[in-house]
C-alpha cells in the first residue's frame, strides 16, 4: 500500500507482525482455564456444608481456587486479544523456528495410549518394548533391529529389576508364567 | 559435632557411598543430557523409594541435585544452550571462553567453584539447621499458613517473565491439589474411585516434568545436530586461580541466602553474581568475550543456592525449587514430613543427609574433572533413543507409583497439560509447588480456625504471620511499581506510533 522509498515524511509501513498478531491458540488455553474454574466452583456447590464443628468447610478452597481460575481465564483472554504472545519454552534440543510438529506429537500420544490400554492385557514386557520402539520410530530412528532389541532389553530388564530389586510387580500379562 | 560424625558414619558405609557415587554420576549425566534436568531425574527415580532405605535414597537424590547443578554448566559452556535456568548466566561467558579455546579452564573454574560453594553452603546449612529447627517448632498454624502463602506467592511472582502465567500455573496446581476426599466426601474426583485418595504427586511430577518436556521437545526436535566444542582435561593456570577465587566466594554469598528464601532459586543470585563480577573485574573489557570471573561467580552461586534450598525444605517443609519439590515428594513417600518436628524426630537421617552433601561435593570434584571429556561425548546420544527412553521411564515410574493403568491415563492427561504449559509459556514450578502445598495450606488454615473457633482474626495473631504478610505486600507494591514504570517507558512510543498512523 505504501512504498518504502516514498517521501521522507510518509509513515513507515506498519509492521504486520507487531500489530495484528493474536495467538488464537491461547484462547483455547483461556477456555480450558474457564472450564476448569467453573467445574471447581460447581464441585464446591455440590459439597455438603460438613459438620457444625467444621470451621473451614471443604467448599471454601474450591470456591477460592475455582473463582481465581475464572478470573485468570478472563485475564488471559484479554491479554491474548491485546496481542500478548506466549514465550514458548526453549531447550537444548528445541528448535522453535519451525512450529509444532503435530504429527510427531499425535503419534507419541497414540503410542502412549496403546500402553495405557494394553499394559494389563499384554504385560509390561511387551507394551514397554512397543512403547520404546514405537517412540524411537516416531522420533526418526530407522534402525529396526537395534530399536527392537533395545526396547525388549529395557522392558524385560526393568520388569525383573522392579520385581526382584524393588519388589514392585509389573503386570506380566499374556507372558504370565513365561517370565 | 558427634551428630555430624554419626552422620558421616552413615554416609560413608559402602552401600551409601555407592548410592552417593551413583547419584553424583547420574546427576551430572542428566545435567549434561539435553531435555532432562535434576527434577525430572529424581521424579523418574522415585520408584526406588519403595525398597531402598530412606537414608540411601535421599543421599542419592542429594547427589543428583548437586550433580545436576554442575552438569548443567557443562552444556552451557560447550553448547551455549543452558539446560537449566540456573546455568543461563554461565553460558554468557562460558561459551565465549570455549570458543576461544579455553573450554578446559571454564569447566575447571565451574567444577572447583561448585565444590567451594557447595562445601561452604553445606557448612552454613549444618550451622543453621539446628538453630532454625527449635525456632520453627514454636510457630503456630497461622504462621505456617502465612509462610506457605508467602512461598507460593513469591515463587509465582519473583520468577518467570509473565506473572499472569505464573498465577495460572499456581492455581492449576492448587486445583489439582483439591482432588480427593475431604471431611468424608469426594471433592473434584469426577466420580472416579481411584481419585478419592487424591492424585499421586509422583504422577503429577513425572507427567509435568518428564512427559510434558519429552513431548514438547519431540514436537520441536532440532533436525540439525548442535555444534559441540571439543574439550580436553580441565585445568587452570595460576592467573586463572587468582581471578577465580574471589568470584567463587562472592557467588557463594549471593547463592546461599537466595536459595534459603521462600522465593529462592538460582536465577536471581547467578544474575547478581554476574553483574557484580563485571563491575569488580580488573578486566572488564573481557566481559562478553569470555571472562573467567563470569563463569566462576555464577557457578558458585548456583551451587550455593542448591545448598540454601535445603534449609527451608528440611526446617519448614517448604520446597523452593523444582528439584527440592520432588525430593520432598520422596520424603513423603517414606511417610516423613519435613517441617518443625522432623529435624528433632529424625536426627540421624538429617545428619546423614547433611554429611552426604559433603561426600557428594567431594565426589563431584574428584569424578568430574577427569570425566569432562566423557560427559561431552554424552551430548552425542541419538535423540530418538534419549526421548523414547524418557517416555519409557516416565511410564514405568507412574505405573509403579500405584500399579494401576488408571495412573497411566492420568499421566498422559497431565503430560499433555505439561506440553500445553510449555507451548503457552506457563512455568511449571508454581504448579508443582501448588500441588504439594495446597492441601497443607488448607490443613493449617483449618487447624488455625479450629483453635480460634472460626475467628479469622487469628490469622494475623502471630508476629511471624504478620511479617510474612508484610513481605507479601512489599512484593506486590514492588510489582505494581515496576509495572507502572515499564508501561510509562513504553507509552511514549505507542503515542508516536499512533501519531504516525494518523499522519
């Protein structure tokens, strides 16, 4: 709309990145806080007043925490609308320049879900190995033999370490009797 | 003195010494490894508390804490990517030194400075802990309530860039802390019987620290390998010693008190130490180009603050850093409740722990100087295995906490929350401290009101309580003043912007 090299008095081209950036995803966070706050308050109303000797009914903390969460939700939504952008966490292996890799995230969550639902049926020795191998694959490792070997070694190793060393029985699942 | 000697006798038994070595090595390794910090490591190791005796486990965790503090500096120096917030400052000068071919000296001053600071810090801890103990026993519930409020408030307000996000984290944590049975009725249990005992803090810690972090990194994995500066045996010349010893001592003086404060942490003292050294240095021109003082001071400060952190944790049961918070969880899984009575009732354990801090510190120096090249190699571990391993052990730790797949589901849900927090810049420390202190806050308030028969005036009836509220008010005023000042300095620019748009 305006050329950079126009008359010196002309306004500089507005930087779109500084003005109209609204981190819309942050509204989802605000909505989550609102839902959480509303549930905490609602849950507080469901609690009985308690005994007469109770000077601090169990609902008090629920009202305070839930109420503040609602306020924070509003504040976050307002801040977002005003162009507040979150400072995402940095790290040694983190590359923030290329955005979130949703596919990797989704696949990892799927791998973790497999473990949640199958651990008691198949047993840790199997689901643990699937977990490690699957996660390594999602993250880009393609050394199948090495990945599977490591996964099995870890899951069987920890199974015995927890059973013998710590006295915590992990589920044996279908390998019950074999392990 | 006898107690301390007994403590050494416990800490130096072969098996405990082994736990200390394992802790120190593991701590340094995870401090060096990207993506894992000492808090996550202790969280992942919580299952050992099921069968290892309390003193051994705590000795190992103390080693991890000190080792992690030290290991973080290695990555800062060699990679310029600090793994822990406490070593951000170290990277400023440390990485410049490494680039100038002085990596060995930077690592040496960090290691020896950590040893000096850790040792002095531990001495201070040993002197102060027994004196603070009897004092805090006299505190009533209103004082406790106020001190805990102060700790929550301070951790939220002092650290981190966005106060709003700090409070979001804190109240999410408090909300998680509400879950469970109260006065015989379920609160916030969503109808799940599994939640009636509350959410296992182990699961929360592992989910937020380990799973959330691993998912976050995985979704933003750097495809290009980082540039690592090769390193030989750490050593220092006479001139380096001469320039390092004063910053070590000054760094210690900054670190310990800040660590001991309810708002503790290592960020502020490392920064103060850096600024001081830059002002006092005889070579100010070297700052920004690799001044050894700028590594020596902050590294001493962060280790001294680690020692300082243990004071409020042992004496009051107040964690002020993420690692201290998770170590507190470990205490609780032994049925131990750090706080006023704790030091008197568990004298042997406390002294063994304090003695083990000396041991850990010495081990750190003896092991880490020769091992530095090995640690640098750790940075080359294939990332798929590293993060797959974190997910594996996170799952294992959470399952072992309750041996139910319900906890694994919970782990996943909270892990996704941990991911979202990193995405939206919400700090994790206030959340975890909120989860730990929330229920105790309610307990103390309930007790205070019980004694006063429901009169809320009792809350300001003790001098310590009043002092805590005054400090909180002062923090709040400071916050508002800073906000007004910063908005004043930005207003003119926004006015001119408007003018330009109107023109």
